[in-house]
C-alpha cells in the first residue's frame, strides 16, 4: 500500500454493517406505534361516539397490533427508521467500543513501532472511528484524526463507504507527511492490506 510505503505506518481499513444489534429498537418501535395508534383511536371515539359498535374494541385491538407490527418490521429493515429510535450518545459509544474491540481482536497493537491505525466505517450508524496506536501520541492529535473523518463523512452520508475509505487513505497520507512520518529502510508490511469486512453484528 502506497500510504504505508511512504509513511512507515500500518493502516487497516474496515467496513462493518453495524456496531451492535440494538435489540431495543424493535421494542421501541412497537411501543411507540402502539401508544400513538391507541391515542389516535381514543381521540376518534371521543369525536365520533356514534361510530362505536359491539365490535369496536376488537377492531381497535387489531388496528393497534397491526400498525405496531408494521412499524416494528420497518425499524428492522429500514435503517433510517432504526436510527431515529437510537440516542446519538448510545451510537457513539457502541461504534467506538466496536472499533477498539476490533483493534484488539486483530492484534493491531503488535507492530514494532506501535504505529498501526484502524479506520472503521460503520454503515448502519453512518459513523467513522479511527483508533490509533501509541506510536502516534504527541505527533498526531485527535483533532488531526477528526479532520480525516470530516473528509470521509460526505461519502458515507451518500452511502459510499468504499469511497470514504479511499478518501481516508489519501487524507492520512497527506496528514502524516506533514507530521514527519517517513518509512525507514527497514520498513516491512506487518499487517494485511485488505479491508476488513465484518458482518457479525
């Protein structure tokens, strides 16, 4: 990889479908849909009491459960709806923890100079995390890494994760060049160059 040959670091790009299963999302969708539908039906009964019949209760129960079931399925199969039911802070924590866990699982801390970096794109959450080893401390700040993430974000927003990673490699090469990172004569490729694609969540 040109970036590694130029700077002497080890870079691992990764694309994951999602950082967590977020098991609470379908339940939130069900509860919210059932509550709002029930409220709408109560208001309807108040406004039109003459429409109430012996079968109204059963009909209302079917409507509530039907709408709730549809919304539950939508929260599972339509990512935009699922994201609406997640708190931003929860998403940030999950993606960060997933990135740190992947960094450890892949043994990225084992390079000689401790200059490995993981660039993670989590598609469902539309979030990017960069986990850098201790060899970057004091030379590359969190703000520097954030500038790379900012350049990647428009591509991820347009659902182009591979282009986001390509932009990251270009931005990191320029960034580390300005920070004085150069490959030495003994530079060796210590980690696989292929992007990690993890679908476990």
